[in-house]
């Protein structure tokens, strides 16, 4: 089922994916997946409703007459339309999911992403970890590294979508959600750096920074 594939790819259940989407925490690729999944869930609910109505009418103790047959016919028509819409959304969600799975498989097979120099510098700034916070009043999201530097939230989204960092969303946002490099993120930093990318502060060797 798609929910199993989504969980295998993202680590989120369908409900968690929708919650993170509502909080605007997902990178663009997962945002598109969440929107497709949300539309699919709505069509699934519609199918379940009409199927329940069909069971209700077919189990009715009323005598089979013209009125009952007309209601059954009407419900069957609605159910057929709902199933058709559901299947279309199922295909649409699978179409969004497939390239994300392919990208994840490519990363697992050792291909390193081609980062811009700014994003490489942002990734480097996350070597010692960071926290994603949401201001209680303004609801503004901010990423603060262990050294106190602030990173743009869109940069974090791009790095997360590329599989280079992971955010521990088990923690509440107001308390700060830990951000850490993935194994792929660490391998990417060890590889060739883009031109004009920042290096570790205070002359610290990159390998030493990654071990900290």
C-alpha cells in the first residue's frame, strides 16, 4: 500500500505527514507528496461513506420495492464515481512518490548530491548539530546551530529533502527540534567542496569537525 511506501521513505505515518504539512515543516518534494496524499485520503473517505450507505441499505428490513431499488441504484452510482476518483488520486500520489523513492535509492547507492556553494556552507554549519525552533507568538521558524549561527529555514528544507540532514520531530517545536547530519550528509562534506564554499571555523580540519 502507498502508506507503507510513504512511511518507508519518510519515516512518517500518513497522519504525521499531514500534521507536518499543516505546520509548513516539509521540504518542497514532501509537500507535494503530502498534498497528493491528503487529496487521496479525502477520496478514500468518500468511498468509505458510500460503501457504508450501500451496506446500510442492503441490510434494511424494508421490503424490496421500487423506492429501495432506486436508492440502491443511486448509491451504487455514487460509489462507482467515488472509486473512479479515488483510483485517479491513487495514481497521482504514486506518480509523486516514485521519483522521491528513486532519489532515495540513488542516495543509498552512494551518489552524492550536487550542492551549490551556499548550501554546502549551510550543511557545513550543521556539522555540530542545530535546533529548529518556532516562536510562540510570531510562529516564525528559525534554525540555530550549535555555534549560535542562524540558518535560513528554506536551506534546511532543501538539505532535508536531499537526505543530508534529519529533523527529530518527536520533540515540540517551541522547545527545539534537534537537527543532525545523516550519513549521506557527512559523506557529502568529505567529498569535493563546491567553489567558494566555506570551510570549518578556526582552521579545524573537516574530518575532526565531523567526528565531534
